[in-house]
C-alpha cells in the first residue's frame, strides 16, 4: 500500500505524521520506504538526524521531489510492504504526481477555520485524480489539535461539510512530537507509554484497516 500525506498548506504536521506512520509500521515488522517528496527535505533531515545520533535505521528513505513520482513510487512499492509519501506544500504538479501514485491519501488538517477552508484545494485535486484512478481513497486527519479548546471540539463539525471522511484517530499538539524532530526518534521511543505514542498507534491501525 502506498500512503501519501498531502496538504497544500504547510505547518500541519505532515512530516511528523509521515515519519511516525512509517516508523510505527516498521516497528510492527513491516518493510517500509519513506519517500520525501517535499523539496525542503524535512523527512530526510529527520532520518539523517537519527543516523547521526547512532539510532538504528527503521525504514528506507529516499528523496523524490519530482513530477515522475507516480512512475517511481509503484516500482519501489514492489520491494516493500508499504510506501509512505511525505508530500509537498503548494506545488500542484508534485501533489498531482503523488496522488496518481497513492492508494490512500491522508490530509492532515489543523482544527482551525482557515485550515478547513484551505483544504478545499486539496479536495479538488483528489477529485481530479479520482477521475483517472477511481480506486483512490482519501480521508482527513485532525492534526496538532490543542486539547480542551472550543475550536478543537468543532473541527469535526467543520470538516463534516467536506466530501471526504475524517479518521476517528486524532493527533494532538504534544511536546514529545517536537522533541522527536530534534532527536530523530519516534514518540514511542522517547516515551513508550505516552498519549502521543498511543495516538500514532491508533492512527496506524486505522490506516491499515482502510488498506485491507
């Protein structure tokens, strides 16, 4: 299965979700390749930081920030159980290529009115891709939700007006996720029994059910 994390808006936690999803799949014994399709290369930076800190490699990682992604990703997928794509912000051509490569698209959305409005552009790109690939599935993921805020509670209500489903799993704004970026490690490695680790595990299980 090829899973792409895509959103035309930056700062939604896309790279954090991509690295953690790939890492969680790998710790469950599955072979994984992470494709960094963002020219900024944040996912590759995370893997390099991990290597520099002397931590064992969890999954393969490759940079493919080019419009031939839809041709190259399926070739990589033949050698592993899962491919996770960390997609680019604001680059429509690269996003379209990622959409044509993916079996499942996850759209991380922060619980704010602006983020919900901005997601309409991504939904339009997905609908366009589904004309060529009717089996392409897509769903929103509530990301970086601040606990006990009114806007956090209203996020699902706002997304209900969109034409795509919202995953039950939510990823909240937690310090351990910020620490994981600097350390090149997963939340489950930094704090195995933390709420962050459980949120990632729940998200991964839901993704696997969607791909079954």
